[in-house]
């Protein structure tokens, strides 16, 4: 079984944490979770980097070194573009991430 769903989850959480610690981000509506992680660079940035590293390691374990690096870069590009485009509009929340991850896991298990 491939671990692409777990890799996707860790990559999106890692990039989200790094995105929230940026000072250039204009967030439309902050909730308590976003607000608590946003100004705290000492907690948010290491969490984000660890999430990205875990996502990379899972891709490498699933596909090998060369293919895993390539799959991770594609996954990171997709995740980063979606977060940068949809986060200021308020479409990305914990519920949406959970639903997408659950659907992805169900599709991964059935295929």
C-alpha cells in the first residue's frame, strides 16, 4: 500500500504551518487556531518544517529516492498553490482538510 495520503496530509499541514508564520500573509478571517500559530514563529516554523520533512520521507519510502523526490516536489507544488490561492478566501479549514484526506484514503484503499 502506498502512503501518498499520509504524505499529502503531512505536506499540507507542514506548508500550512509555514504559511501561517509568514508576516506577508493577509488572512481574511482568523480563527483561534490560525491566530495562535500565526505570530508564534518559535512553534509554527519548526512544526511546518518537520511536517514537510515527514512528507518527504514518506514519499521516498513509498517510491524510492529519485521518484520520491519528484513526487514530493509535485505534491508540494500542488499543495502550495492551493493554499496560496484558497487560504485568503477562507476555503481552507480543518474540516475541509479532514474531508479531503478521508476521501483520498478511501480511494487509496479501494484502488
